[in-house]
């Protein structure tokens, strides 16, 4: 049976993720050359002109990243509360401003981070441990995903990682439907940034993201499960390990969490009823 083509397919094709740097290779008789490396640069997020966070990210799809960030961090509760996302207007492409929709009032001081967030840290700079957990409702029952579909997702996502192909230095996140059809994929030097970019790209068309699967290229950490929960994603899986806190949160919320997903096996830590 022919599979229908998704109307929300969004694949990372940004070329600003890669740059070149000179290097000399020691230990081999080879001339100096230039190497393709992943770009890492700061991004300042402002709320009505007030800076609330600086994240280290790979440039490209910045509006997706910002939209996903402010939604999964609980700053905005739905995409409809966001009026617009635009460069700050001071000539710096790395400073962006988020404007709430009319009638939406948000105090920037509630969400201002004490420190910038590095590319390896999703919750760095939170004012207190109590602020780590944001509003996340238990997911709806279902959907179910066939085991053989789940184990095909690493290869399906891998086909859409041009930045990793060039540099070996970028993580990826992708959202699939229960049949394994790719809906959106993004790359970034930070795992959580890739997740925010992917969720942010989907939020333009659908919210919440019920009935979908979030797949990541690396470790499944607490902040990744939390971001999926806030977005309404019931199934989270990855090619690498899951942390204890990620497993505990998924079990608490009734989500499905699978790790070490390979061609013929995976570890399912919670929500086994969704994998058939």
C-alpha cells in the first residue's frame, strides 16, 4: 500500500551549520588542510525586548529553536500565544525577540536564566531545582508503534543528517508518525536544541503533538523527556542510553521511553503497551 505524503514534512537542509578551519594532522605524512567543523555560536532570546536566555547553538532554523524553547520551557503555553519571532533589529543576527499575542501578559523576570546554557546543557542556569519541572500533562492513551517500525527510525533519521555527515559533530532529533513516516528533523550541536528546533518546526502546523514519536541521535536525558511531555509527545526513543531521571519522569507521566534502539533490539523502560 502506498504511504501518503505528510503535509508537514520539514527536513533540515540549512548550510550555515558547517564551516571550515585549518588543521595539521600529526602522526601521518600529510600536508596541512582545512576541516569541516560544526558551527557553535550564542543566541540571545528576548521577551518583548528583555533578555531571558542565551543558548549556545548551531545557527540555522533559529525561529524554530526559539519557538520550541519558549514552548517546552513553559514560557508560552501554546503557539497561539506567540505573536511573532524576529531579529531584535540592532543589526545582530544572534539576538531575537519574541512578542506575545495581544492579551497575553508574561513577566520576563520569571523566566530569566542566571547563566547562559551551553550546547551540552538543557537546564543550566535555572534559578532553582524547583524551576526545572514545567507543566506537563500525562499523554493520551496510544498510539501504538510496531517494533519493526521503531527499529527502523535510526536509519530513517540518519538519512537526514547532512551536518553530521560533513562534520561528525552535530546531534539530530526527528518526529515521526506511528507508521514511521518522517514529519520533521533538525540538527544542532546541542541535543536539547535539536529537540527544540524539531518541536518548534512542528508547532507551526500542529499543537500539541499527540500521536507522534520523538527520536534522538544521542542520550535520552531528563530535559528531552520533559520537552516531549510539554509538547504532548507520548513516545520518546533514542540510539543511546537513557538517564535515571528521564526514565523516572517518563514512568511518572505515563510516557513510552525506549533507548539503545538498534536494527533488531531496544530497551523499553516505560509504556511498553505502546510498542506492539
